[in-house]
C-alpha cells in the first residue's frame, strides 16, 4: 500500500497539471495568459508541486522524529525570557 501511495504522489501532480493546462477556457495561445512557453511552465510547476507533496508527506510521516529533535535541541524552559 505504501508503494502505491508513493507512486500516486509522484504522478498525481503531473496528471492534475496536465488536465489543468488542457482546459480550453484558459486560451494558452494568447500572449497575455503566460509569458513563457507553456511546456516549460508545465514542467516547472510540476516539479515544484511534486517536491512540495513529498516534503509535506515526509514531515507528516516523520513528525515524531522531528518533535524529538526539536525537544532535544531546545529543552523545555530553555527559551523562557527573564
């Protein structure tokens, strides 16, 4: 199940953006909509969105490890100001 979820996270942003870019209402042929080539814009947004999905997934699945690291670095009461 975890493998299926990871593969879905890898391909779902690209699939969503492909469907979004294919909408006829956006009229990508007009220069006012985008200033760069649509193909380049697609890959830039796909890569950024995919990396963001994996970072959020990593933070959620490793939250206990992150909390332990923060607590070890800054023990309770060490951040209090007199």
